[in-house]
C-alpha cells in the first residue's frame, strides 16, 4: 500500500494548509490564528466575539452593521424593537 500524506484543510483567508496546533474553527471552516480576524475592521477574534458569514469572519459589531436590520437605531449598539401597539390586553369589561 503506497504512502498517502495527510491532507490538511485550507484556510479560507490565505489558502494555506491549517495544522492542528494553529487552527481556529468557525462556520464549518478551519482558520489560522492570525487569519482569524474581522473582514471589516481587522480586529483579532476569538470564540466569543466571532460572527461567521459564508466563509468570512466578522466581529459582532461589524456583522450587525453589514447584515443586521437597517434603519434608525439599528446597527449602532443595542437597538430595541418593540411590538407595542398601545392597546390594552386582557379582559376589560366596562
């Protein structure tokens, strides 16, 4: 049986092989530690603040700005969505 070298996954950012000692996993892909950064602001990411999107990495802030809801009050920190119509609810006999 001929020798078959182990094939390592390729980093989506740089295209080079990723070895176990340097891998970070997100979105079903394996990345180098130094390639594991936001596509918009280049901030280094970790498992807490990463937001993967189609083989691209974003920090949660940049992901919200790019793919989150649009409009006044969205994408700039903690926005608030309300469903209050101003009506009272419950059984109110008068």
